C-alpha cells in the first residue's frame, strides 16, 4: 500500500508519517518512507541522525516515457543504493531540494518521487511462492510538501490512499478542501481526512461538520498531545519519547484500519 500524507504546513504530517511508518514496520511490513518535501524533516522524526542519511534521489534514476517518469533501475536497487535504514527497519528515501538560490524549479526532483511510486506497484517486497517478488506486505508512506504542487504535477498519482491532515481551524480545513478535488482528478482510489490536534469534543464536531458539508471522508481523529511538542523540542521521535501517548495510540489505530482496508481489497 502506498500512502500519501498531505495538508497545510504545521498540521502534523511528518509526525503522523514517521510514527505510522515505524508502527507498520513493527507489525511485520516492509516499510519505505519517502520524504517528498524539498525542506526535509522526516529523518529526525523517524529517529535518524541527519549525518548518516544518504544523498537525495538523483535525477539519474529517472527516465522520461510517454506514460510518465519511470525508474532506470529496479526499486530494490534504488533502495539499496539511495535508501537509509532507520529504526525498526524502515528505509528512508529523500527527494532532492535546491542546492543554490535561483537555480529554478524542482521538476526533476518531483519526477524521482513519481517514478518510485509508479514502479513500486508490484515491484518490490519479499519473495513469493513462485520465486518472484511480492509487494502485498510493503507499505510506502510519503510525507508530502505543504503545497498542492505534488498533486498539480501528478507526483503522487500512484498512491493508493491520500490522507489529508487537518487541524480544527478554518485555514487548515480550507487547505484540505482545495486539495481534495485535485486528488480526485488524479483518480487516487481513496482520499480521506485525518483530524489532528483535537483538544475537545467540539473540535472533533467542527471537523466532522466541515467534512460532511464538503463531501469529504473523515477517517480518523488524533487528539492534541503535549508529548508531540516535547518530542519535537528534544529532537527525538514521538514513538521513542512517549510510546504510550494518546497520539501514538490514535495513529496506531489508524494504521491498523488502513491495513484492514488494504487486506480486504477495499
């Protein structure tokens, strides 16, 4: 399953992505975490020292084809050459960012992520009974930019699920409302909202009412949790600082729900 996580800046995408990735790995899945933000922060959220994180995906891994970008090598070889092994066995891939001011757009960097996601469809995983490759137990979590660009470019057109993270505030909810129709145009199979940082029942009701009014699917809710800020201040993953916290419990329930949907084929 390929999961994209999008939303306004500061809503908690990276914390949710990192925590979900490590929990999925602990459950036995092969997990690939992709930092698809040109201002990357997923590595420390996973528990990786920035000093040991490999170089971003080079543009040389992509070839242009009529049906879109594709990898010039197998996904497995890309993971070996450009991935960084993290806690719980999660493998991190990172999108390239600007090296210098004024160097122009990041078209090629976006293409690397799009190519990986496209070729991940059935191309990686452990050996199956026939000796081939089985991707059914592979979970890919994509931490996206706080921008509609990865939808407008079609970078994440091949995710199976797009989670739109929203706080119970107008600007955050409006961002979700703008992203949802772009995801629909990409024919992403499932698009759902994750209500994050809820401080009260009224917060949850506000998000639910907004989703109902705009025909958005509300999949899960994550409570406000001071442990998230504590982990950020400490520069450590939430899962290591407060493994029994309410936010971790809610993200774990979300991960289980997504796994159940995936295995049921719906």
